[in-house]
């Protein structure tokens, strides 16, 4: 048989009430932060990284242009 005692004897029986709007907004905020972190990892690059990649591409273009033998092979055809 069940032993019935008043709720006052169970201090952990009832939790403190929470504001559901605040809980919902906090959950949405954390989800947005998680999505932002994923997007930063996926797409985000710093300005230094972008300029470094551009400088490397320009250097490669200068090197390949410097190694050309003459006119464009398509024009010689």
C-alpha cells in the first residue's frame, strides 16, 4: 500500500516555477548560437586569410604568365 505524506515533507517534490516564455526564448537563442558557430566554421574566414589566398593566387598567376613561351597556343593554331 502507498504511504501518503503531505508535500511539505518532500522538499524536492515541487520545483520552482519557471517563466515559459524565457525558457522558450533561451532555447531559441542557444539554437541560433549553435547554428552561427557551425556557419562560422563552415564559411567564415578572417580578412587575413582572404588576403593571403588572394596574394597566393596573384603570385601563381604571375609565375605561370612568366613561364609562357610566346603567343597564345590557341592563336598559333
